[in-house]
C-alpha cells in the first residue's frame, strides 16, 4: 500500500515520506537527548539512587559514612574483595578504569567469580561495611543471555511473519494474513511485498 | 524482569488476554506488544558500544540506560508509531506502550541490595521506588512461570479451551 497519494504538484512542501523522515529525525534526536540527559544524572541517596563503585573510584574520600550500593565480581574471599570496571563522567570526559573494593561484615559466603552487590556505608579506610547483599553465581549469567537471544529470535520471526516493511516509504505494514516461513522464502525469491 | 524471554511471555499473556475484550487484537497485534516489551532493553547496546565511547566522542555524558526509563521508552514507542499507517497508529502505539510498560514494571521488582529499584519514572523524577525484590535477573523460575501463564492463555484464548470462543 502506498501512502504517497499526492502528486509532485501538491501544495504540501513535504511528501509523506519526507515528513516521516523528519519525524524520525526529531524522535531519534530526542532519544539521544534521553541518553545524554540520563547520563548527566548524579546519584541522590535521598530518592533511593545511591552512589556506586564508579562514584567511589573517582571520589574515594567523598562518601565516607554515607550509604552506597556497589556491584562487582568477587576476586578474593578472605577478606572479600570485589572488582569492577567503571566509566564516570568527570569534568569534560569519561574516566575509565578498574576498581577493587574491600567488603567488610558480609553476611554470606562468596566464591571467586560470582557477582556480588552490596549496600552499606563507606568506612574511612575506603572499604564498604555491608548491610545487605545480593549475589549471583557466574554460570547463571550465561543462562540469561541464551534465553534472551531465543526470545529475540521468537519475536523477530513473529514480526517477519505478520508484518512487512517498505524501505521506499520508510514504513511497516501489517500483512493481510501471516505467512509461513516457507512463504517468506518464496516472497524473497520473487515479489518481496504483499502490502 | 530478568531475561527477555520472561518479558516476551508477559507481554504475550497481557495482550492475548486483551483479545478476550477487543476482537481486533490478532496475533499480529500481540507481536507488536511483544516488540514493545523489548524496547527498554535497547539499553543493552551498552554491552557492545560503551557509554564512555559514545560520551567521549560526543563530548557529553551519555547513558544508554536512559532508554530504560519512562522517557526513553515513550520516545521509542513514538518511533514505532510513525512507522505504521496513520489508521493503525492508535492501536500500535497502545500496544507498544503496554509492552514497554510491562517491562519497566517487571524490572522495578528486581532484587537490589539497597531495596530500591531504579529511576523508572525519569525524566519526571529521579525517585527510585522501593522494590519488593521478587527475583534476580538470572533466576530461572520467572521464565518458567511466565511461560506457563502464556501457554495457558494461548490454550484458552486462541485454542478455545474452556468456555471462550
């Protein structure tokens, strides 16, 4: 289905495709604005947004006796040390690096390689006095990536079966009826659209 | 929630149940809600293109996780809306928003050490609501439970199992 029904002598300056392109440009710009805006947000414990390991890395003395929530991989168990890479905007650019934090008073046993999140206060020596913690075994992260990829494939197949697109119109159309995968192969080799 | 599969199951279940009330909700429209459920996780681009790389190139602070908020999701939904025919925009917008909202909500229930979730309503507010801590992002059972819910919903609504249809 072609939505561009106006001729070249239309009084409209922009074709539907150009208007769509313009709209897309504005929205993608707004989306970038969201990423920049959210990147500019600094932690605020008063509203439950706590400083993290990156905050501690670039300002080690700035949070003594304050609550933080730090996350990292356990690299040592006695004493418990977690490690994480960070990137924090400081001044005019991102500072990146790796931080190691000593965790004191943990209420659970941990193993090297597992992911650990700790909520607690920063002690004067820079270690974190744990109040509560959450840990994840290393192999479970792999599970998450595998099933997430499966989900992506599932929804992609559903989209391709039920919808079709036109690069010329920059648009997506609902197919009159969903096609089978064999049908899609036939469409690919012949006429590409049923819109 | 956790993994994308659970998010897809939740959106499938919610949207397919809507078909009981609204006849126009075909499987094709259910797919739209499922795609909407993927919107907040566009923030996972971070895994391949680091915040710092983009930020330093732009000379501005930059966080992909801004897409995993009310504001980022709303703009993404609008992108989906202008890509479809005008006659379909209300339905597609509603379903994308349903999917994205179900994702943000499920993620607000994730277990955190601090007991506070994340700034889900940004840019309206930075407030991170308390989380009930129902699951970890790596837990297996949420995908089993949501998968069963999706299966039962499919049986009832699409296969006419029980009294409907």
